[in-house]
C-alpha cells in the first residue's frame, strides 16, 4: 500500500472518530436538556397514601391555589370510621413529587391547644406519623384530644387554564373524626 493511500485511510478514520464523538456529545446534551425540562405530574393527580393499622387509603388534593386566583376546593375525604376505631395513629406517605422539596403537615385536634404543625425540607422525610389522640393538654382534664383533620401542604408546578406552568399551593386534607355515639 502506498504512503498516500495509508494517509488517506488514516484521515478517514480520524474524521469518522471525530464525527462519532460529536454525535455522542450532541445526543447526550439533547437528552440531558429533555430530561431536565420534562414536565412533572399535574398536581391535581398527585396522591398521598394514608395507612391506619392494616388499612390503606389514597387521597387526591383537597385544594389547589394559584397565586391571585380563587382556590379550587373539593370535599374533604373522611377516613372510614372502622379504620379510625382500629388504629392509634395515621401513617402518611408522600410521593417523591412532594418530598423532593419543602412540605408541611398540620394536625388539627378537637382541642386547639393540641394542634401541631411540622415542616420538612427536601428529602428529609417520606412518611409522617400522626397520633389519632394525644395526651391531655391540661392537668384539669383527663380528656385526650382527638384528631379531626390532618393536612399536607406543598408548592408544586402545574399547568394553568392556558397551559402555562405556574406554581400552586396544594393541600391534601384527611378528616379522621371518630363516629359520634
């Protein structure tokens, strides 16, 4: 093989190798750009899971509040009374779409002095326990305050009516009142 043919063959190999590297880099950049900019789930469809004893129930959001627009509210979902009677606490599991950023848990009891609120940072907690009743809040009364509602709040990005991404304050509300006898 002549020297000229060998140089030409080497040049073709080098150009082919450079083209392959450029193609791999372009594909990697395009994939990374798509991955970082893909839309998340619609906040209206994100559910939390509540477990009490052996029973599990999923909850969709109670309200979605876009800044400057009246909140969309639905009805508060009540746990099955049989579940509440058989359990001592609620175990609330939140999906990655919630726990990958700040979120809060508010526990409202039939005695306001027992109410409690917890704030969690990104990846700090995936589940939270809420007692269905807590120790008496005063020495004068032996009544144990009972949980009325537990609320999870988080800010999520979702589409508005025009299809543009906008922030929403999303609230999941779980009523846990025991039946009155």
